[in-house]
C-alpha cells in the first residue's frame, strides 16, 4: 500500500515562505496525479494544487504557490511564497489515477502537516 508523508510545515511570518514535501513509499508517484489540499479550522477541505504532466492551482493560491515533483525521489513539493494568515491550515498530499480537484477521486492520503502564518 502507498504511504504518503508530508513534512516542512511550521510557523512563519506573513510574507514569508515555506516548502512542503510529500514523500511516497510502497508505491510510485510516476504517472499519477499528485495534489495538495488544505483544511483550516472550521472550514471544509480545500483544493490547493495538482500536478501530473501539467499544473493546476486553486484560485486562492494562484501566483503564490508552485507545485513540482521529482519522480526519481518519489516526492512532490509545494513551494509557498507570500504567505498570508489565511493560508494557515493543515496541508495534505494525495495520489489519484486522474487529475481532479475532488477529494473523492483520491485514494491515498498523507497525515498532513501544519502550516501557521502569523501576522
């Protein structure tokens, strides 16, 4: 079974940057769609970014976040720049056989990593 482990979260000042990593084991990410979702307190889980052979972004992060992948390292990244307090959330990575913005299309999920942005 595929295991996904996120890392790189932490506390950062508004305007700062963080780089999240999602390392996969027990399976490959090659050829699969990999996505980032986030969930803030009291809110529903929100699509952030996806990558397979091209990139997609949620409107709230477009122009600030960049998703990338290194298939040789079996790892997906999320570079987050110009962070805002509204970006505070638990960030999850997930794998799917298709590119999608819907949670139900993803069958493997990580445990999440906390990102907190202070003002």
